[in-house]
């Protein structure tokens, strides 16, 4: 798959994560007001994220910055793409699980 196609796919999936993160963060705000959601981070460093936060958008921002770096690279590194896809997959799976459990 050409460089531009890979980046475009990653961008589309990150946009999906962004929209889902907005909804999830709004739900987390509601839960916090109700006295729930008393955690400090969603993901750990072991899961690949450098950011630490109790809302999803901070992790989306980290991925957006990484995607920007990937786009600016002359040649896509398989390791960098694998790392990015793993983190994006973890984020999307967690958002989906949260959506199902927060009903």
C-alpha cells in the first residue's frame, strides 16, 4: 500500500477515535459529577502511551502528534506504524468497551 494510502487510513481511524473520545469524555464528566470515575489514568505506559490522563482526548492528541510525525517522514518505518496501529487499536477497543458498559 502506498505511503499516502496508509496515512489516509490511519487518519480516518484517528478521526473515528476523536469523535468517540468526545462522546466518552462527556459521559465521563457526567459520571464524575455523580461521584464516579475516580481514576487518574485510562492507559498505562505499558500500553504504549506516554500521555497520562483521566479523559480520552489526551490520548487522541498523542496519536495525532505521532501521525503528524509519520506524515512528515520521508519513509514510513514499519516499527513506527506497528506501534501507532497498536496504540490506536487499544484506544478504539477501550472506547468501544466503555460505550457498551456506560449505557
